[in-house]
C-alpha cells in the first residue's frame, strides 16, 4: 500500500473529528535507536466532548489499509480524562527508511516534508542529525483530501472555516494542536522545547512552516578505555624489556677477558681467577 492510502487514513480521521467539532491533538513522535533504526508513532487525541459526539468511532474508523502497510494501529481507546486516543506505529530499520515512513504519514506534499536522518560513526563517537519541515500554513486545508474536496463542492470539510469554528466553539488554531517530537540517542539538542529526552516542535495551525533540526552525539568511553589499557600494556612491555637489557649488561659478557693487574668488574671475585 502506498503513502497516499495512509494519508487518506489520517486525513479521514482528522476530517471526521473536525466535522464533529472536536478538539484534536496530533503528535508525531520519531524515536531513533543507536544503530539508526527506530519507530514513528502517530497519536491522535480528542477531548471528552469529542468522544461523546463520536461514540461509534471504532466502527467507522478504517484501519485495514494501515495495517496492511505495516502500521500497528491501537484504539480508539479511552483516556484518563474521558477522551479517546488512536495510535498508529511503524518501525524503520535504517536511516534511509525514515523518509518513506514520514511520507506515509502525510504524503510528500503534506504537512511533513523532507525528513532525513543521518548517522555518522567515528572512533568512540556516533553522531545523529534529523531534519525536516512541518508546514501547517494552509490551515485546516493542510489535512484536506483533494478528491473529497471536489465531491463537497470545493469545501474540504463541507463547511467554511467560519462554520467549523462555530461548531468547534473557538478558533481552529486553538482546537487543533499539532506536535512533532524527536528522540535521539545521547539526548536531543536543537529543539525549542523538551519533554524528557525528546525535543518538541509545536507548529501552530495557519502559521509559517517550522524547520526541524535535531542532533545528538553518543560517545563510547569503553573504546577509549581499551586504547588506554593497550597503551599502558605497551609501556609496561617496554619497561620490562629495558629492565632485562640493563640486567644483562651487568652480567659477564661471553667475550670478556680479564687483564691481569687491571680493575676488576663487579662480577669478578677476589681470587686469582
């Protein structure tokens, strides 16, 4: 299944929640492991009021295509605050696979574009760098499906933005929240805010695109320990060799002949020899 099928699944879910006037919070979390593999998790939350308006969400949510594409989908599940959560998760085996997975989330021309992960390994140090763009500048049209828009007479959700705001009970930028979190080995730097070891970017609906630049460095002290131990072993070997050479230098040389009346060496006795 291609990325467009997954985008339709995500767009369909968000469209359904928007039409119901729900408060929607979407989080895309990228977690990278030391070997460059990792997981992308998309979590969509709606509030208690939304859960009440969509009691049959489980029956109308189509996830077969997502699962067939390698995504694990959990939910809808009730949350502690009385809301509902839907989670979709997919792994990637190498940095080169991350762009493919991210394109499946929102399409190549959607809200998430140009995501790249680089892993550079040098002696005793591995560096990670993740970049990408989150673009919500089109407002709610960011999540619109082109085919659905045509069927609805040019209105992505069958209603104007003003009608949607009235239904939602406030500005859509306040009712629709979006966040991207990045967790890299060794701790993530470059993020405007943090949540534990992860960097967090929270672009606002209708605002200018946000550039994500996250990096980290993971060091391996054990490698340096091996170098130090190796150097110490080498020094000990040199010291032992020097001690042996010095000791042998004070022993009687095989070719030495004592000259009568001459000075005696340390190894010569007091006899007539």
